[in-house]
C-alpha cells in the first residue's frame, strides 16, 4: 500500500510541473508554430519637390574698397578726430596736420599776386599810351617794344603767382585728412603729436567698406561654360555663403549674386576665379574670413527625391528596394543628381518610381528580391520615468 501511495504522489507531482512549465512558455512555443521572421528594416516614401542644384568652393571675403589712409605732406599730427572701429562716410574729416607754415606760404603767394597785378596794371596803361603816341612818332619803336615786353613779363608773373596760390591751397587741403570711402576705421598706428612724413611705411589707419562686400572663390575650369551661362542669364545667379562646408549644419551667413569670373584660368591650379557680391547690413561677412560658397546653377522642378542611402549600386546600374506587401523587390533606377543630403532618381521604367513609392532606407545588405521584411517604426521608444519616494 505504501508503495502504491508513493507512485500516485509522483504522478501528481509530474502533472503539476508540466502544467507550470506550459504556463511559462510563450504562446508560439506552447501552441502553434510560426513562419519565417521578416528582416527588420526602415522605409521612406519618395518625395516630389523642387531641388536647386549647386556648385561649391572655398572663398575669401574681400572688401570692395579698402584704403590705407596716409599723409600727403610732412608735418605734425595735431588731431585725430575718429576712433578705432568708428563708421565714417566718404569725405568725413579724420585727422588734422599742423597747417601754420602752409597758411603763411599761401598768404605770401597772395601778396605777391597783388603786387604783380598792380605792376601789370601800370604796364598795361603805359603800353596803351605808347601805342597812341607811336602813331605820330611821339615815341620810338624801341620804347614801344620794351613796354610790350614788360607787360608780357608781368602778365606771366601774375600767372605764376596764381599757380603758387593754387599749389599752396592744395598743400593746405592735405593738412585735413578725409576718408576717401565709406566704411569702418581700423586700428590706428600713430597718435596725435607725432611727426608724419610722406615716406613713412605705415599709414595712420585703414578704412574698409563692409556693406556691400564681396567673396572671391575658385572653381574647376570645367565649370567655365556653366559660369558663363549663369552670367549671361536673364537674372543673376544666387550665391550662398556658409560658415562651414555643410549646407545643413553650417551657418548661412549671407545670400548674394554672382558678379564676374576672371579673364583667365590659372595654369598652375587649373581653376578659375570668380567673385560674388553680398549685401552685408548685418555684418555677418568680414574681410579676410574664409567661407564656403554655393552657387545655384539650376532648379529641378518636381524632382523625385530620396535620401542617399536608399540608392544601391549594382554591377551595371543603380537600384532600390521597393516594398511590395511584406516583401521587397529590386527596381533599377537612374541617378540624375546627388549630394550629401539627397539623390534625385528616376525609374528606368518611369512608372516604377513615383511620388509616395515606399522604398527601403536601410538594412539593404541583408535583403534580396522577394525577401520578407518587418518594417520598424522611426518613433523613439517611450521613456519610463521613475518617481523617487521621499
């Protein structure tokens, strides 16, 4: 009896364990069997939009007018009337040089002119009198000729005095140093009280025009026909200047227009220099700054656009994986344009790729035509917050 009781207990224990194990097994393991698992992928829909095309290069910001202000006469700098970094207009008085000696020379030249004019007046009156007397032989021919020569000499002296006055006035104007252009004053190199010479290597300071401003850049010589077409077009070509070499992450500093290309290609580098002009009221561009320049060459209207990683390169042509139900199929495509952000594609058969067509964005290395897929969501998983009990 005791042996039979132990056998019954053992059978009941096995039944309990079997039921417990079955409860912990997943439904697929405990019940029906599953089919093949799809390859996890992300997908993207083809977009249709206008896409501008660009050519890019590295450029240097240049002022349209940058002038080193120098003295044109020797003298003591008595006043500096502008501060470093100040904005000035063309013609603004910036500095004053001691003008006392030049003013004295000007006054002396004016006095000499007055004296010469008085002498000329007397000589002119005598000449007229002698001409009247010479008709009746009241004065000799020699005397008349001498008076004519004296008159001509004094007339030349008056002209010389007038020229001396004009020269002195020019020298006097040089004592007032005025800004030749509108712009920003740079760091000064001398202070008031110094003696300036025309032969000094350094100027007083520079004045640099900031707005508008230019960017000079170089492009490969094979782009010459494109640049010529842009310059001869009905509207100026759009040029963007960025702080870095990446259009999306780089800071757009300014938008301008293509103005000119150089008259020759560099034989050393095989590149062609070009220049664009920018409105710079916000002073985002600064002379000497390095920027990335993107020149818009054309705009593709209603282009079919996908991220670059969607397009795969086969042995003979490009292709994409198109979603067909829970599987994929390979579709050959043409790549019409590509950059770091997008590709413009077209199906070899135009009906193969249209706006809204769903394509595989990643995971292509595990795929082949007809492969089953599992589309993953791009949404980030929810974040579980844990409340800390006080």
